[in-house]
C-alpha cells in the first residue's frame, strides 16, 4: 500500500514545485520595471546632432571664432552624462539643456553683453545666383524678424520653426510647460505673419514708386 501512494505523491510534489516556480517567475516579471534602452553612443550623438548643437551655440551668443571649442565642451559633458541619460526624452532637448548651461558659463566668463547672434545655417543644394540672392534676402528677413521678438518667444520660434523641434521637445529643452511652449509659438507666429504682411506692403509701395 505504501508503494501505491508513493508515485502519485511524487507527481503531486513535482507539480506543486513547478507551479510555485512559475508563480515566482510571474511575480518577478510583475515587480520588475521594463528594461531601459541603452544610451546612444557619443559617436552617434555627434554624428546626428553636431550641426544642431553648433547652431544653438551661435544663437546663444557664442562668437563663431570660439564656437568649436564650446561645441566640443558640450559633447565632453554629454559623454560624462550618458549613463544618466539612458535614452529618456529627446536627444535634441537633452543636448540643448547642456548647451544652454555651457554657453551661459562661457558668456559670463567672457563678460559679453552683446546681443545674441542669430545664424540660420543649412547645407543647401547648389543654387544659381538668383536663388542665392533670394536665400540671402530670406535669411536677412528672418534675422530682422527675430530681433523684434521677446526672448522667450524668440527661443521657441527658433527651435520650432527653424530647427523643426516638436512642442514637447521645446518644452523639455526650455524647461517650461507644454501649453506655455504652444502659447509662445502661437504668439511668435502671429508676429511673423504681421511682419511678412508689412514687408509685402512695403515692397508693393516700392514697386509702384519705381514705376
């Protein structure tokens, strides 16, 4: 009789152990946070965003003669902070936050009170002379408009309309609420449309006087 019950009990114990092991695995999965993606390499960050950082540095008031050193310093700091970043948020917004701090320190150390430089750079395709003149005039117009904006609206306008960053990215980069970012973008766009309207009227008056 003892041997008749030995095998069922062994099977029951084995099943109970397997069940408990399964419960432990499920509990471990439930209690653990999803694995975070590894941080991007410094080489990838530099390859993808060096141009963006360069333009930001110039817009934050760093002279072009020293911009290269500032960009290098930003990526040195980014390399040191990569383990903390771990892919959370937009790389552009993260780099912008670093760039803003580095540029503020650089301006203070250089005791510069001059207005921020605004440079709209790109890698344009080959242009004929007429197109080149049109592009140059457009850049001058944008720079003239940016000079009329309050600093908070200007920062949002540059990042959204020139750099193509999204509202959430801008809010993260400037450390402001999302609705504030959208409000400043809306006000800046309204000013820009008015600016274009005035320029168009001035151009129309000039052509009539010339004729």
